[in-house]
C-alpha cells in the first residue's frame, strides 16, 4: 500500500468535517422540532466516530503544516459537536441555542 500524501490527508480531513457538518444540520432539525432527538444523536455520534477514524489514519509522513492546521480545525469542530451532543443527552435547556456561533468561523 502506498504512503498517504499530504494532499490525500487534506482530502480525508475535509471528508471528516463534511460528515460532521451533516450532523450539525441534523441538530438544527431537532432545534426546530422536526427531528427525533435520539436519531439525531445517533447521526452525530456516528459522524464523530467516522471523523476520528479518518484522523487516526493520517500517517506522520503526511503531517505537513497545512495538514496539521486543518487537523486542528477539524478537532475543534468535533469538540464543538460533542459538546452539543452531550447537552442534548442531558436535556439541558437551551442545548441547541447558539448553534451557529459554535461553527461560524469554520470553512463552508
């Protein structure tokens, strides 16, 4: 198997973030009362699992400065998503308020 390039690593990181973006969109459905919270939790959790799996597959040889910078961004995105999922599990009031602020500085 060929060694992963930094370009392939960046594409993998973009895939991880795209999956978490879909989970964030699902959280918006819960906030608007359209989605089942348990189903949304499952979607969110599975996106986190997939993201961490993709992150763990990046070899050190592909860890260039742009890859490390993007990985920091993806990890931050994952942390914000995990915090929202935890609040949803705890049934905290306002668990989904300010959802856009958590992610506003991330790339589209």
